[in-house]
C-alpha cells in the first residue's frame, strides 16, 4: 500500500528528473495534452531562468523562431503518436546561449491507451559525432562544417566528404536538420556570435570577421533574421 501511494504521489517523476540532472547537459520533461509542463528536471529551470515552470508552456520561455519547429513536432506527436527520434535542433541553453542539441520525444499514454501528453529528453549534440542514429554518413560533413564554419565551404565538398552524391547529401541533410547546409552554416555562425557577444567585449566588427560574415552589416542582417533582434539588443540583454 505504501508503495502504491508513493507512485501515486508522483515521487517517481521527481526521482527520474533528478537522475537526468546528474547527466551533463541533459534535459528531461513531460508535457500534458495542452503542452503544459507537468514534470521536468532542474536543468530546464536553469535554462529558462525560472523556478515557476509547472503548468507553463514553451511560449513563456522560448523565442518564436526556435519555438516554431519544437511546436510543430509536439503537435505531430499528439496527432499521430509517431515519436521524434534524435532530432538535431538549435535550443536555448540559458543566459543568451544557444546550442545544437539532440531531442527524442515520445507520446505519453494513459491507462486507456490514449495519448495524454509527451515525454522527452534533450542532450547536447556532439559536434564531432559520426554516429547520428540514422545518418552516420553525415558525420564527416558535419565535422567539416563545425571546423571551418568561417569559410564558404562548397556544398559539393561537403557531399564528397560524406561520400554521397550531391542530391543524396542535400536530401539526407534536410531530413535530419530541417534546413539546408547553407542555412545550417549561417546558424553555426550566429551561434558562435551569440557566445562572443555574451562572453567578450569584442566589437561587432571583430565578431563578424571572426565568425565568417562578409562585413558587419551582413552579420547584423543574419543575426537579426535568425534571432529576431539586433546584436546590440542581444548584448544589452545578456551581457555577463
């Protein structure tokens, strides 16, 4: 009887969340059918910079440009019951940082077998990995992108590095990342710029040069397009 009461009071969810806090970078979450958070680990609170997450939704914490694909995946899971396995995506990491992460989300079923929510984990994406579950051949191209994100790498070189034809490479890349290699490269540059804006006192001209943008104006346009605010506003909001 005591064990039954223990489970009924959701202590299991609390202990499970604690286990994920012991795994570096891991985020654990459960959402109900209305996509409100009903369970999560402390790391999610740290990323959202809030102690009040229970009952709230991603809308309350995540910028719209990042939220869009997360919400699309959530709604598709609730509608079809099909899980998302190892989705590589750009997610907030708190204090102005954004990083590539790998997310797995599955439908949560009630006792009647009806979908009542979503359970998932997000873990840091190993930038040098060659072991993406269904896309191992993309590994060498990804490693090259992360090593030389400042350069304008020809797509044909990326495809050759992955030992794929150009058409196969583009198709597999889009299926994995939901963006083209050029879009991914622009996101990489903006990601690095976010870190430099927060962690250094470099001028925006210096940051644009370091991250591979043609000039400061190009940097400002791309940054504003992806993060929906100019670099100056981002620095004012997140500067350490």
